[in-house]
């Protein structure tokens, strides 16, 4: 009976140590880097476990702030001459 209790004691101690190491590894590899990234103002990409810099759309498109986008393709392309009807 004493041998059984000693074995169970070591089994539960081992399970406790493994679960504690798992929680510490999870926090060290996921939670703490995510907190550091978000505290700096970045965006955490959990799929790649990387911190990304957030850029405003105006920086990427080089459009001034508070200017509405251009509507339609007509203003993007230069004015094309009207098509002439073909005579047969």
C-alpha cells in the first residue's frame, strides 16, 4: 500500500510539473509577445506569430487625408473618344 501511494505521489508531481511547464511555454511563446506587440501599437499576426506595423491607407495610396476616393473608372482613365458607328 505504501508503494502505491509513493508511485501516485510521483505521478501527480510529474503531471503538475508538465502542466506548469506547458503553461509557462504557452505564455512565453504566445501571450507575452502578443502583449508586447499590442503595447507598442502593432498588430499581432497569430498565424505567423509575428508583430506587424499598422500603416494608414493614406500612406499606402499616397492620397491626402480627408479626400474622398474617386468614383468610377471614368475618372481614373483619360477621356476616350466616342466610338463612331461603322457603315456597311
